[in-house]
């Protein structure tokens, strides 16, 4: 089999542009080498290139990562780009450089020599061999072959979203010489881990750590590259977590609205709907599995429960507010509760502004009068009432409703803060 003319041209071109130590290398040298390999020695690429076919052929594999194209948590897949550096020794490619004016290496088409049928074992795209037919391999006079195929890899990657968006994923790329057992072809790693010299940063993920290993009790010729990648959380912090926290605080603020404003119910339902939207967004980002639940998911569900409770409480409270005193007398325990709340609120006011006590009292009595019947002249209320008389004021359903507002506001506000802090602490502890 004569070497095709274009190989010779290519080799001579390479030799021309590479000024080598021995200047006398000619195209005839390269041509002579190819003639020796393919014609004189009758190279057969189907034969595993080791003389004793009982021995194992060692192939070293390295992976140089160029970039992470995409990590899809929904499909649990990783798309990455890089090139493999595959080296082995071909027993049937050998020549004496001194016979060819010192020519030590030539380039041969990858399809013309034996090469391990390396493929990605945990790929999710169509199964096909690596490399393409135009690719050349660099062979030396001792028979060492270097093959550097570029690959876009789509691999499976088990996703653990417990600490989303501070999650760390470990993805592996399992390369195997598909047709061979490890008694025939042994894939070994050249370096520790993945080569990151040409790596370009991804905007969503950082590569923390890489590793390379063999499958321990596998009979396949396999080498496994593992990379640990960490999500950059800023996007989700700004676009999901922060709005959810703000909504949760807003949720508690339903109880700031007075019942007479007539907005309480619609406000609380609106907040609930907004939370539901964020719940959907987070759910669509995460894989639809039930193996592990994310803390953020749990947090959102708790907030949704808070919100539902708020809606229900608000509705009941509105009903109370518009009850008729004459038809439904207020039960004594509610009156007691109202008194306690009133006292707490007053003490708080007094503590804040002790100097303005008198003025403060005017404001409070004013507020109560307006709620009572709107008809009470404002001048009357300007007269500060002594504390004993104040507490003897008749308690209405409206007062009860206001007290409930006060209790619920603080209850929900504190619950939201505690839940948020707990979740943040749990996640943050993992993030370091
Ligand atoms: C070595 O180079 C010389 C010219 O420098 C050439 O005449 C000779 O044919 C070459 N040898 C081989 C084996 O090609
Ligand atoms: C391949 O490597 C193993 C050790 O990893 C060694 O024992 C064996 O001799 C090597 N085979 C060849 C053909 O060099
Ligand atoms: C081909 O292999 C030779 C010998 O190992 C080396 O000197 C040369 O740089 C290689 N060429 C390329 C393009 O890698």
C-alpha cells in the first residue's frame, strides 16, 4: 500500500516549517518512512500493536478541560469541552532515524494506524468513537504514538440539590476502550486529575477539584476523570432567595393593614400568589427527583404554609371585626387578651418616648374614638384620660381585631426571621 500523496506533502510541509537539528531531512525521508511502515512492513491496523499478544498494551489517557458548556440539573447532565491526550507504543511502527537523515517523527492519519476505540461510557448522546478521520497522529521512530482528539462530551451527572444554590456537584467522565478488556488494553492516567491549563472559567460554575481513577473491580479498560464543580450562587441569591425573603416579611405585614382599609384579604392572597410563583421557579430549576430535597424548597414550602395561614387568619379576623357587639358579646378571655395587648403596646410607647406621654395619650384615645363611631368630636378626645378610666373603655370587636393584628404581626414576623436565619445558617455552614 503506497502512502497517498497528500500525506507526503503534509509531512514535508511540517518538516519545512519546523527547523530541526538535522537540516538534511527531506520529503524523501518521510516518504521512505511511510513506505517502510505501510509497504515493506505491511502494517495492519486491525492488529493490537504489541508483539506478544498475551501481554497488555498500556495506553495513557489525559484529559485537558477547555470549558464547561452547560450543567443541566433538570436532565442531570454535564456538557463539557476538552481534548484527550492519548499515548501508546506501537510495536509495528519503528525505524532507525539515521537511515532517514535523522527524521524522528512523522504524522499519520488516525484511521491508518491502530488506535484504542475510546468512547465515553457515561455519555448521554449517540454512542460514537472519539476523534475524526482528518486528525493526524504523531508517531516517533521508537513507535510512540500521540493522539490528541478534541471532544465535546455530554455525560450523565448525578445531581445533589440539597444545598441549592450553594451546591457542589461531582461529575465523572468515564472513558473506556469499548471493545477491550483490561487484560488486552490497559488505560492508565498520565497525570493527577484533569489538566486545567487551557481551562476557561464558566459563569455559573467553578471547578474546585479534579481527580482521576480507575474503576476498582472492573474488567473493562476504563479510566474515570472526576471533577467537583461548585455553583456560583449570586444569580439565585439575587433573583430567587432575596425576593422570597422580602415576600415573607411582606406577608407578616398583612397584619399592619387595618381591617377598615378593606385590603387585608386581597393583600394576603397576592403575597401568597407571588410566593407560589417563586416556588414554581425554584421547582423548575431543580431536577424532578425525590431522592433529595433542597433546603430552599423546604423553606419555600414553609413560607407558603405561613402565607396560607395568614390568609385564613385574616379572613376570620375580618369576620370578627365586623361582628355586631349587641348580637355577639365578646367572650371574657378575648377581653382579657385585649387588655394585655393594650398594656404591652402602651408600655412600649411609653418606653420609647417618656417625655411625650401626655401627647401620646391624646393620640391613642383619638385613634380609639375614631374606630368606635367616627362621630365623636375630636376636641373631646384631646382631653387626656387618666389610665384607670382608659382601661374601663368599652371593648369592641374592632379592638379585638386590632389586638389580634398586633399579636399575629409579631408572631409571623419573628417566625419568618427565625426560619430564614435557620435555613441560611444550615446552608452557609455547608458552603464553607
Ligand atoms: C538524506 O539527505 C540527502 C541530501 O541531504 C539525500 O541525498 C538522501 O537521499 C537522504 N537520504 C534518504 C534516505 O532520504
Ligand atoms: C503496562 O503497565 C504495567 C504496570 O502498570 C506493567 O507491568 C506492564 O509491563 C506494562 N506493559 C507493557 C507492555 O509495557
Ligand atoms: C511529535 O512528536 C515529537 C517527538 O515526541 C515531538 O518532538 C513533536 O513536538 C511532536 N509534534 C507535535 C506537533 O506534537
